[in-house]
C-alpha cells in the first residue's frame, strides 16, 4: 500500500501541475484570473478527438493543431474581452467565467454528452516501478509534466519574450518602465496558459473520456492548487500540487474517489482562513490589512 501511495500520489501530483500551471502562469504575469481555463482544457480535448478519431488525422498532427487552436483562442479572449476589463477584478472573473460557461454548455448543447469520446493513448503497455504496475500513459504524463516545467524555465530564462514574461511577473510597473508592452506580454501569457491547458488535456484525457464536466473539475483543481501555493507563485504551484496530489490519493486509498473534490475545496477554505496568501503568495495577510 505504501508503494502504491508513493507512486500514484506522485503521478496525481504531476497531473495537478499540468492542470494548474497554465492558470498560475497567466495570473502571475498579467494578474488575470482566467476562469475559462477548464473550458479551454475540455475544448482542446474535443478538438483533438474530432481531428484524430473522427477525421483520422495522425495523432501528433491533430494534437498539435488542437493545441494551436487553444493558444489562438487565448489570444482572442484577451484582445476581445480581457483587455477591456483588465484591472477590474470582479469584471475579470465574471467575464472569464462567462466565456468558460459558454464554451462548456455550448459543447453540451452541441451533443457532446456521455463517455463516447475518448482519445487514444500514445503508447500501450505497463512498467513496474517499485513493484507497482504503471501504464505507459501515466509514465508519459510524468515525463511531459517535468518537460513542461523545464521548457517554461528555459523559455523564461533564455528568450527575450520569456524574460519579458518573467519581468512582468516580478514587477509590472518596473517592466513597463523598461519598455515591455503590457498588453502583448499578457496576450502571450494567456496564449501559453491556454496551450498548457491543452497539453494537459491531451495527456490526461486518454486515461478516461472527454466529458464536459471535466472542465468544471479542472478549474476547481487549478484554483485550489494556486490558492494553496500562492496566486502568481510558480514555485508555490509545484509544491502545492504535490501536497494536494498526495492528499487526494491518500483520501482515495482510504476513503472514496469522490472525496478528491472535498479535499480540494477544504484546502481552499483552510488556506483562506489560516494563510490567505498561500505558501508563497504576495497578497497581504489579514493583520497587515486591518
């Protein structure tokens, strides 16, 4: 049992990183809470299904096109909606949640219901880690999770746009004084966050089915991870993913699967009561605000 918890808790933690890092990146760079994150996750899954399974395109081509569509939608959402309400926190939440709701319920209205839509696994087979059987898809999930983190680290360290994103995340006013275009970097951040949601969908959905309800679940998971880790903190997102991932799997091992959502909701509530800024967040604590 201990080996199962160690291995599958680790896998669940990396899955949470994949689900939440795009949301964290967008907020960290532009301070925009993208509540359409879960909807873009599901939409990418359905687009990939339509291209790969329904239309018969090669998997890599269909997956790549689906991810590019997610990025393009992120740019469109920013320039058509978010740029107009940026800086108005309540309007940002309402606008992005409305977009996400329209996408998810639009998919449901279009007939995407039930568990009929499934993406094929990239590779089939099983390996044993510490005598625990793990399918190739979950191994690929872990590899892709760390590859994504390494890619973001390299992008923000060695490219001009990446350094602009990092500068905006650290100090927006100072970055703008140095000539960094706030709108452009925010649009790039939303596009990258949307593409990350798409990558997560293409890795995680083959473990089950592409269903509309996953959009709401992924949004809650992403919010929980970012609240616990600290909104805008990329390191906090990774650490919180492992804390919550192992908490979820231990709950499943000794309880019932539907308690996973209870764990996330309780984590949000407890963090907001005890430490509203999360592990590494920059928001002021209660005693600093009163």
